């Protein structure tokens, strides 16, 4: 069993911080694109220990946060249908749509059930043959293989009453889109550890090659993050951008071949709408033709109006690194974890939730 204590040693952290301070002479902005990194950085107080010349930005690494309002509104409408039992992971329940949320819809009588595994939805489909079970498919490459496996299981069981609402996103090309937008100064990426255990390091190679921006796939313990930052600084100083793996105990360059094969078998790439960013080509996953019988968007007619972001909410700018939670006038006042206005405060991986929980804005 891996002993994580060595990734939390204070003396090692001090040595890494000393090296970071020696290298961070010029202003540098690094972006993490993983909600777990966002939480880890805030929980460990890493941001407060770094030199002022080094800025850490939170990017679109929270799948709940980047899910557009239209998708939230659509699954709420699905939940209202008398024939439907909607299943979802818990972090989707309180995300505000245009006028409601899944939590409110459940309180008003919709049959919405929180699951810990998409396979639970298969069980509900078998137990309720008269109902149509719809699983809300929100997530990055980390969770989509489990949902692919669930769809394969549904086909094996010849289920006619199980469906998935596909709102999946993929990370690497979204990182490229951020650089192309040019709204945020990004000198290096702290690449997501969980996603990279599935996809490996190869999908990021275009970022240093086309944009000259270094990438380091990093773990989640304090030493992991500090070492990842140090590796990025060494690259920026040498001006030799590349993709490196700090999280070597879990990530291989080729990724998880079995999981990638399952994804390829069930899903195909499609354009996807990202909250605050817009449509990014080939950053979504939708079901292949041979699995369309499980696609909720093909089974149900869902019509929702074009939605507008809540007035005063800066989630959009926070997701692309233009603003920090403390810049939002609603943060900690009108918008709190008990009464969230934007998704960045709702999700356990949102930047606003992290800053609020660990007091970074104070």
C-alpha cells in the first residue's frame, strides 16, 4: 500500500518552495485544469506560500461548472416527465438552471435519484420496467469510461428503458481553445491527474508544439503540486516546452488502453458547448450510431429557451482564468454554499467553493 505521508513532508515542501522562489523571477501564470487540483491547492494553502511573481489560475476543470445552462434546463425538463426516473451524481442536484434546479424539481415531485455509480441506473431500470430511466452523463474522461461500461451492460441486458443524457466533455482541446482565445496569460498548464490516468500524456503534445506552452501532469498531494510547479518553472526558464509526467505512480504516456478502447467503442467526438467559453469543436462525446437507442436526446423531445447567466455572477470569467472568486461582488455575500448563485460555488470542485471553504479570499 502506497504511503502518502512522504508526499506531505514539511521539510521537502520547504526545499521545493525555496527552489520555486529562486526560479520565479519573472511574472509567471500557471493554470490548473482539474477541480481536484483546485481543491488541493486551496486546502494546502499553497497559493499563499508562493512568491508574488507566480500566479495560479483555476481553469475549466470542474465538469459541473462548465455544463451550460441549456443542459441543466434540459435535464430538469426531463425530470418533470411523468414516465421518467432521472438518476444523477449528487453534485448536479443543486446547480441552478435558468429558473430551477434538480433539487427543487425533486421537492416539487419529480422522481430524481442520486447514484454513486451509473450502474445503479441499470438496477432501477430492471426494477421499474414501466418507467424510463435517464442518467445525466456529465463528466470528463475520468467518468465517461464507467458510463460507457454501463451502456454496454444495458445492451447486454437488452434494456429498452435505460437512457443517457450525453453532456460529456474532453479536456486537451479545450486547453488549446483557451490559448486561442487569448484572454488569459497562461505560461504553463498543471494538467489533470485523474483524466490523464485514462488518456495518458500524448493528447497534450500539441500544446507545447503549437503554442509553446509547457505541460506537467501532476498528482494531488502538496508535494505533487509543488514539484509540478517547479517542473513547469524549469521549462519556462529554459524555454523548452514539453509534456512531462510528475504523477508517474499513476499516469503512463499511453494512458489506460482498456478504458480508451471502451470509450472509442461507445462514443464518438462531437462539438460541445462549454459554459462561458462557447462551442469548442471535438470536445464532447456522443453515442455512436449503434448505441443511439440509449441516447436520451434521441428518445425525448426536449425544448428549452436560450439561457442567460445570473446577473452579477463571474463564474464564466473565473472558469477561463480572467477573474478570481474574490473579484466577484456576490462571493461570500449573495452567493454562498448554502445559497449558491453560480455553479463554481455549488460543485465540490468549483473554484468559488474551494476559496470559500478554505478562506482564501479573506
